[in-house]
């Protein structure tokens, strides 16, 4: 009988230690979760560091393309990641310290020139902050339509229509946050 109680006590202690270990791992993982600053009220100006993600649809020359996007901005530096359906394709475009890179390869052209040469349409990346944060958007090339807004007043769905080329871009913002 004494042996049985000792075995039960030993198993119980091991289970408690294991439960404590899992609890500590859980606490550590909670502490390492990236905290994003949720925007409840649109800022008066475009923040210096912010990020957004969502879906992108493009109609160009009677063809359509869809992708997921993630964009991260820090001053004049940015990173744009485009992913195709089911994550089968991924393209990373980064502009850092005055240099453009596509999938870590240096590009000597501007973002617009590279996109026009590579995929025959372009995304006005430098205007995204104005669009996302409701700043005046004036462009001789693009017309902006805000289809719907989020509860905080920021755009949810927008459409960009090129004024002289048959290019339509639809963005669905799923997240806009400060870094």
C-alpha cells in the first residue's frame, strides 16, 4: 500500500511539474507576441511607421490578377510583399536607403519603371499612405474611389482607376496599424 501511495504521489508531482512547465512556456509565448497599435481614430497626418495588409485585385488589358499584400513603411523605406492564391507565389519588393530590391536582388530602376517593365502595370506605392490615412489624394494618372470605410473612418475598400490606361486596382484593407 505504501508503494502505491508513493507511486501516485510521484506521478502527481511529475504532472504538476509538467503543467507548470507548459504554463511558463505559454506565458513566455504571450510575452513575445508582436503588439500592434490599433488605430481607433485616424491620425491628423500620415504616421512615420505603419503597416497594412489585405487583398489586391488588378484588371489590366482584359486580364485580372489577384494577390494578398502586406506593406510596411518606415519613413521613406518600405517593404511590399505580394502573395498569390494559396501562397503558391511570393514577391518581395523592398526600398531601403534609396535602393530598390526585388526578392533580395538589387534593381537599378525605379519601382514604377520596374513594375511597368516586368508586369506591365504598376501600383502607386508612394500614394498608399495618403489613401490609407484619408489624406488628400491628387494624381494626374489615377482616380480614387473609396467604396467603403472601416468603423474608425479609414478606408476598407478602395478602387484606383488609371486615367489613360485600362488599369483598375481594387484594394481591400484588412488591417492598418502603427508600428
